[in-house]
């Protein structure tokens, strides 16, 4: 073993709600190297570390690197490695803390700064994530993934025009990037331009068909907008396509169930909403919709159970 262990870490891809379709299209799950050969560990400790990484025993990795970093608190490399280990273990506050301390000692390289931004997103600190992504865009503006991540953060903060500015720059150089068109559609919808948003979503769907990973997200976004506009037939078609692509897509299952309910397709509505309830057991809105479906189907006991569950979740 040469000591250079690379970890598949998706700093933003793991935040599906935050970045949704975008990171999967960009391949954001970049390999972040822990660079074990640069940590200055004793050979036996380095071997234990590599073995723990290979077995994905992240608490053990954390423990090894925490002890090493405590003994050498001015080592930017050890703090960087500790931050990566914390992230992999799901301890995002600790990850952000270690990475920021490393950055204060020696500027983080792009892959580690991107991981820092992902930690902030996990912590619902998008303004901090935005600051890190701004630095990445300023220094590496040619990278679509940094601009797209920054655009998503702007979108999440309701800054639709700022997000569009980033997306326009992406599309100048990468006009066939489906993820950028999908997010552009969401921004245009947020700005009250539904016709332009539909065009953007349809473009995203068309381009996504040619990509290696076909995503349910642009179809879901299109279906949701068409639902809001009252075009139930077109909404049903888009949402059914999203569910066909990904039956584990809870938002699409929920939205499709509501569309079926409005179209009086009660059996289909029950099936879609039951799937959504299994996928998102803490979503009170799904239980509320099931109450109506079960009542109209004459399933009173199921309706009462759904209402009890709704009240429990809504408290």
C-alpha cells in the first residue's frame, strides 16, 4: 500500500435537499485525499489508520487523528485530515471546526474548502457556505461545480437573481449542463416567470436523457409547477415519469398522490401517498392527504389512523 488513501466524499451531494439534482449531474462526489503519507505518523499508527479507513471505521479514524492533532496542534495537515474524518463520521460541526483551524494555519486546497462548504450546508449555515464557495469561484471560476453549488446556495436563500447570474455564466461555457437548466427553472419559478421556468425544466429533461445519470428531479420540478398552474394532466405525466425513474423519490410520490387525488384517481392516490409515507415517515402533509383519500375510499379506520399520525407529527 502506498499510503495515499482517497475517500469518496460528497460534500454537497450528501445534502440532497440542498443541492438536489445538481451535484449528481456534476459528479460532485469528488475523491478527497486524506494524504496519510503526509501526516507524519509513526509507521504502526499509519498502518492502523489506513486499515480503519479501508474498513470505514470512522470513529477509529477520528480517534487516531484527534490524538495526533492534539499532540501537534499547529499541523494544518493533521487538522485537515481530522476534518475529513469528522465529516465521514457525520459530525459536521466538528468537521467545519477542524477544517477552519487548518485553513487558518495554511489555506485549504479547493477539494478541502469544498468539503468545508458542504459541512456548513449540513449545519444549515448557508451564508458561511456561500462565503467559502465565493472564494472558490473567485480563484477557480472555470469550475462549473463551484458556481453551481454557489447558485444553489443563493437559491436556497431566496436570492434568485444572484443564482441566475451564476447559472448564466455556467451556461455560457457549458450550455448542455442539465443541472444548470434545472436550477435555472427553479429560479425563474421563484421570480414568477412560469413559462420561462417550464422551458428551462423541459430543456433540463431533454439534456438529462443523454447523461450517464438520469435524474427524477427536473421531472419533479416540472410536474410540481404544472400542478400549481392547474394543468393536472401534464403534471401527472411529468410526476409519473419522475416516479418511474426513481420510486424512492419521496417528493415526487407525494406530489403525484395529491394530483391523483384531485383527479379522483383514488386507488392510485392511495398507492403513491402510502409510498411517500414509507419514504418520509415524518412528513405530516402526507398523512393529512391520506386522511382525505381513505375517507373517499370508505376506509374509515385507515383514515382515523392517518389523522392520529398527522396530529402526532404536527405537535
